[in-house]
C-alpha cells in the first residue's frame, strides 16, 4: 500500500474542531433545559388564561316559582345544592357536599326512624342530616352549608358563595 492510499483511508481533517467532554455535556444540558422550558410553557399559558366556560357560577336561578311544587326537593347536581320548598311560599337551599370528607350526599325521601319527612344521607361514611342540614348521625363534624336564597323576577336566586345560619336560610314568598 502506498502513502497516498493510506491518506485516502484515514481521511482525517485536522482542521475540524475537537469537542471536549465538557463541551459535549454543556450542549446536552442546554438542549435538555430548552426542551423542559418549552414543554412547561404550554402548561403555564393554560394556567394564566383559565377557561371561564368550565367554571360553575356561584349564583344561579331556579324557577319560575309556580313550577316548584310544595313539599318538594330539587337536587341540583351541577351546583351541589338541594333546594327545598316546604310550604306554598317557603324556600331554602342546603349544600349536597358532606362536611366529613366532601362526598356527594343523596336525598332520601323515605327518611329514617324519628325523621319520616326525609333525610340527606352520605353514602361514603354514613353521615345523616335532616332537611335543614343538621347532623343527625356522624361522622360529619358539622351541619351542611346553608346558602342565601332570594326571589327575583318570580325566580329563586341561590348564591353558593354566601353561607347563612339556619335562622336566616328560609325565604318566604
């Protein structure tokens, strides 16, 4: 083999830049950091621009009033509220979220012994509440939240942001 053939086989370009181990890891680290930052950019933008359409309004309307039968219960699952009409003109609203661990409660019209008018029962851990949200049987530590109710243009307006005491929960029409 001649010298010219060896040069063809070992075609090295001595002018090419040699990459050191340090340079290699710096480039890998920079690339990885860029990928992570670009990946988190989408999540950050989603957080900064919330989707208003997915948020349930804190205040909502039910009605007209004449369509709500006396001695009836409306289970409004979207807002987690039970709406009661006890007498022809007496309305109140109670949360359907158990105060023990936040489970969704169920209205039981059959009631239990001593409360034949119906109870609110939590299927998760057995808490039982009367129609006005008072604890009858634990482990719930307190009563269900009671919400402000008012009448506006022949409709009930329930505000789940305003929790009221039992003596202020009933609105009479």
